[in-house]
């Protein structure tokens, strides 16, 4: 069974930056999409960003121009560079990796807290 391990979360002041990483416990050979979601207290989990197998990237409007998603398929790792962070970005961030065969894996989550 594949496990995803996130790292890079923490506490940062508004305007600061963080870089999240998500690595699989073993290599995944048939990766389709790799992405990030987040869940703020009292809210539902929401989509943040995804990068497709072809390299296409998609973002929720609220993070466009501030966040950048990237992937290293050979390492089964996905990254999220977050710049100009705002208090409303505070949430638990989850990575998600899907395979062409249909399996989907989720990380355990990493806390990002942005102080004003």
C-alpha cells in the first residue's frame, strides 16, 4: 500500500512563503494527476492546485499568481510553492496522487498557519 508523506507546513506571517512537499513511500509508476487540497476549520476540503501527467497546471482562483505546483514523477513527489501567504490560506493541506489505473492516494495532511 502506498503512503504519502507531506512536509513543509508551519507558522508564517502574512506575506511570507512556504514550500510543501509530498513524497510517496514507494515509486508509483503510472501517475496521472498530482494535486493539493486544503481544509480550513469548519469548512469542507477544497481543491487548491493540480498538475497533470502532461504538465498542465490548474489552480483555484484564490491562489493564482501566488502558488506554484510542480512534480517530479521519477521521485513520485509533488510540491507546492506558496508565496505571499494570507491568513485565509490557513488550513490543513493534503496531497493527492491518482494513477491511470484508478487508484487514488491521499496524504495525512500538514498544517499551514498564516498570522496577520
